[in-house]
């Protein structure tokens, strides 16, 4: 039985070593953001089209409209386009009071955000072709830093096709504490993981960034080539665009100086709906695009792109293995306990150690996120310690979500998510 224990322990150690070797590039990317990103200075003022899908958003969109009106960018150089589903949507009248010059589009057939974008962009390509230099897509529940449009305009000087802004949790800016829950603070770290700990390194290496569907800018020549928004096969239209960028070699860039504040739900239940919907869309995209990506893997950049799209699968397999190792060790320990065999302690320790390895890896990721974005995390010292210690447990919730995605292939429909109510003029942006 001792031999069985040492073999089991050896397999866990070997699996950990193999995982670290497979995931090492992604870990290295965590430390690319140690120095500030070099900003691009661009003297030309481009014409920008701001597209906001705002189906039944009501008051939610108003802080975004206010932040657009206070941009340090010439108001004559951008237009705002709002997409709703019904003529009677109260969002229209609410926005008109603040910004009567905004353009409105009623897409009665829309089922997803991708459909709404396609309807709006098709109309612009038809009736305003050549009028804009770039399109910026922003979700209705977002808020923009005053320099957002100016920084995105500067980024156009790099000549890239698709641009990602830096995403920060909007809830942190609210003067009230009701908009910040444990779930809000935990899930909010994912934006740091995808932006500063992911897109920053990808952008610096010239590979395709994680295209996120808000605070996203696309050069007009590309939108006019598509004649709308062609990515409507899944619930994650932004991940479809990312895969397409890799396949068609559209260049991408991350702009850390352009800050878009995104809303996080205060409810764990609502957050889990969002997480399930997003992960289901990602898995769906992988099923649609993986064969094409493999067949077109010719350059070093293509291989790095494929790695960046799938390195999370190394995590899935490793965590899955550790979960099985835990169940296996507990089962052996229980059997040995029935015979009062002292080796049961060894197997209990192996079970605890397997779980601890999952926790330890996520703790390291959490600490790095909190160090990188400490400027934006509006928490006191004790709150930061608490989130740091509990975020790995929260993140383990993805285990159940991924089981549903892979094993059960659970179908997820697009639904409007319950919004957080913020008081007007209650935001304090980070300087």
C-alpha cells in the first residue's frame, strides 16, 4: 500500500511539472505589464462612430451618455448611435433629453448583441459610407474615462485594425457601498487577468489580443469590408471576432491608457449566469474555428495565437486531474480507515494537497492581479486581504461551469442581465 501511495504522489507531482511547462508562456505574460505601456501620439483627429446596443436599458445608459459629453475630444469628431429593439423603448426618450443629436436604430428582429450590431453597422455602411475612420462599440452599462476617445484616437496612429481598451470595474467608482459585493470584487479581477495580464503581452508580441466586446474599436475600412457585423453564430460575438482576426491576420492592439469602466453584478447568481453564458460561447467558438486555425497554422504568430486561445485548456485538464486525484485519494483513505490502516493519513493528506494545489495556483494569479491594478481597486487593506484569500475559492466555481460546457453541453440562451442601480453623479474616476 505504501508503493501505491508513492506512485499516486509521484503522478500528482509529474502532472504539476507538466502543467507548469505547458503553461509557462502564459505565466511569463503576467509580468509583461511591470512597466507602463508606451503611448502613441497622433496629431490627426479622426471621425469616430460610437455604437451602443441599448435594448431596454433605460436609465442604465445615462451615465455612459454623460461620460461621452465630457470627453476631452472634439465633440464634432464623433457621433453616437443607439440600437434598441422597440419604438416604444424608453431608452430613446431618456437619451434624447441628454443628447438630442444621437442617432437611433430600431431592430425589431434582434436576438443577440451581434444582431443589433449588424443592423446598425449595415445602415451606417449604406447611408454614411466613408464618413467615419473607426467604430467604437460600448455596452450600455459602461462608463468612459474623460480621455478615452482621445487615447483611442491616438492609438489609430499605429495603423492596426482592431483595438482593445483597458477594462476596469465601474462599481469601484461608486460612492455608495451597496454596488460592491464579494462577488463584484472577485469577478472584477478577471478584467485585469484578460487586459493587463493577457492583452498587454499579446499586443507587445504582435499576436491577436483577447477581443472584448466593449470598449472595442475597429477601423472603418474593416467594417465596410464586412458590410455590417458578420459574427453572429454564438453568444460571444467578440470571441468570434478574435478567432477571425487570427485567421485573416487582422492586426490587433491593446491600449492601456484608454479606460472603459464596466459594470459587475452584486449578485453571485447573476454573475454565474454571465460566466456560464460567456464560457458556453467560448467553447462554441472553439468548436467552430479550431479546425480552420489548425489548417492555417503556418507562421510563428499563428502558433502563438493558437496557444493563447487554448492555454486555458491546460488549466482545465490540470484542475480536472487534481479533482479526480482528490476523489481517488479520499476513496482510498476511507477504505483504509475501515481497516484502521495508518496509511489512511497519507491519502487524506494527498487529497488535501491536491485541492491545495488548485488553490495555490489561483492564489498566485490573484496576488498578481491585485498588485498590477492596485490603483483601481477601491478597497481597504483588510478587504484586499479577504478578497485575496477567498478569490481562489470563488474562481473554483468555474469547475462546475466548465463541466456544464464540456460534459453536459448545456444550451445557453441570450437574456438581458439584471443591472445594478447607481445614483446619478455618484462616480469618482481614477486620476
